């Protein structure tokens, strides 16, 4: 009863004393591979005025973590409110419906409770748009330039050279055109611009109805390849872009941390013809010109995505529905830009598991604030439910962040959890990471025996970039024991594999 009273007080100010029968609309903005390099997160190098504008009218979670730092598992987890061990999705190939066919996703749940739900762009993983979650079947835009004709011609030639060199058909098929390209095109000619057009057209139709809506708009420009329109490249001088200061694998880190096969996601970058022969993080970092090019391209792509966010926010205002629309902005995981000599994602480190999360509740008194409360992406589902005035499904594995949004609690949990699987020649291992206020603790479990293969410990008070694994230091033995006990008191032990 006390919690309901607090919530009612929150909404009386947050939603401008609307009738208790009126449910807010939800605009759900997802961005692929977007790290916390934004003005509102303290990076003044990046041009992100529209996301910063959203932050100024919402709450910025500075320590929000995905449950697995790769697209499909992260999105399946977020959209079902279940951790990867519950969805049984740990890779890019598994549709969660094949493992948990009766799962009720966030948009499904809202539909059952009076909402209309539509999704555009990438909300679930590309291959699994989960049409049963939406009132309309998912449809990718009919247009979307990703590379120039010249780059596609170069790729065709490169693939012929690969075939002549005896490369496998699988390797040839997964090779792409360049990882970056400056395209002198209009915004709408790019897939993300077309997705924004779809979403805006949908908003205009949804605004005509009295039925509350949940609309997802998912953008991909910050996922390789980075080929945003030229005007966004022109926002930056690559010579002035700061490069990562820790271009090395953490000292004392086990090989499983990056993975002998996946190389901490580096194989993804090697799938582009201009980086096919790039050195791995186990060898050395990329040369300076390559680093500057990739960071320049990524920042340009970030600014391109920012422009779409601005268009959506402007449309809410133009349609007169901004004051009854909750906006949730998130990315599926972070991304390395040279940190730990890495590029891409797929590790348990802070740089990959931490991602932007901004929630705007119109009229809220604490708008424009930042919170260091630990948050997990499994918390988003129950949070949206509570913002919609609905009791969340009991099987969800996250906690509502509404107490933090309302300013009635400084935190809702003491730890955030992520994980990553390594399928190596010597066996299968799952790394479980726990982020507390001070530490990142990681345990690598042999999935055949249950034995601990390796441990990692990073002290964020003295080592915020996680450059030194101190798990094997004798003076940390008690801390390791306590952190391990804390982790397994909150997570179920993994299922072993025969």
C-alpha cells in the first residue's frame, strides 16, 4: 500500500495529474552498439545535442548494464525481462521462441493490457523480429544505402581473390565491403533515416487514436559498417579525437576474458575487407590512422543517430503528445574503441557491458538529473510496466527502477550481472560478471564440470578502466570469497553440459 501511495504521488506530478485511467504512451528508442560517448555522459567531443536534450528532461542512468554484450542475447533478455540463462540465448543464431515459446515480451504484455504496439527498425535481433509481439508485422524499410557502388565493386573483386586463394565459402560469404565509408547521400537514403521516416509516419497515425501506444524505433548506424552521410563526418576533426589510453589487454587477465576464438569480438571487425588482416588484441593494437578512422566514423554515426532522436522528440511535441509519452532510450551494449586493444564488443568488461539508459517521465520533478544507481536491462520491462500503472509479470528477473526515477530511493539493487559464453576447443565456459559499487568480479565456469576455471577482480576505486586483474593477489582472498558468495546468492548456478 505504501509503495502504491508513493507511485500515485509520483504520477500526480509526473503525468500532470491526469486521470488514473489514462495510461502514458511509451516511445522506446533502441540504438545498436552505442556506448556512453555522449555529451550527457560527459564526453564533450561528441555532438549529441538531441540525446542531451532528452537527458535534460529525463533521468540519466550512469551505471546501467546489459546482461550479455552482444546483440541477440541482450535484446532477448531485455524484451523478455529474463536473464540469458533463462532465455537460453547466448549467441546470434538462437531465436528465443525456440527455447521459451510461451514467453510474454514487453510489447506483448502491454498489448494484453490495452496498448497498441508497433516496432520499426531493430528492436529484437535482425533475424528474429518476433511479429507476435506487435500489432503490425515488422517491415524493414524498402530503401537503405550501406555502401557506394564503387565499394561493392571492390568487394566483388576481393571475394574472387579470396576464392582463388582457397578461402572457404563461409569466409567468403561473411566478408563485407569496407568498415567505414563517407557517403554523400541524404539522411533518408540511409537505412536509419528510412527507419526514422517509418517511425514518424507511425507516430502520426498513433496520435489520432485514444488508445495508448508502445512504439519501438531501433537504429543501427553505430553498428558496423559505419557509413553515415558525409555531413556527420564533417562535424569532427579526426586529428583532435582522443585515442584510448589503455590499448592493451588487462594485465593478468585470463585468455578466456577475450576468448581464443572470438578474440573479444574482434572477429567481427575482421569481417570487413579493409580490416581482414588486422592484428588481434593478443598481438597489438591497430595503428593510429586506423584507430582515428574508426573513431571518426563511429562518432559520425553517433551524431547521425542523434539526429533521428531529435526528429522523434520534435514530432512528439508537434503532435501534442509529448506530455503523455514516456521516452525510454537505450543501447543493447557498449563497444570498444581501442580500449584493451579491442574493437567491437563481446567481453564481460565495463566498456562492453555498460550502455546508455535514459528515461523521461513528463513533468517529473527530478528531470535533468543523473543517478549512479546500479541498473540492469532486465529492469526495463518491470519499470515500463509500473510507469504504465500495471503489475509486472511475476516471472520477470529484474526490478522496477521507478523508486529511483521518483526520487524515493537512491538504488534498488546492490549489483548488476552480465555474462558471456566461450566455446573453445578445450571446452565450453561461461563467464559471470558482477558489478558492485566498487568492484567488477568475474568467474569463469567450466560448463562440463562446474569448476572455476579463472577469476577476475577489478577495483573501480583505483582502476576504473579495468587494466589490472587483482584476483590472484593474496590480500584480496577474503574479498574474492565474499564477492563469489554474493554472486551465487543472487544467481542460480549454471546448468552443466554433458
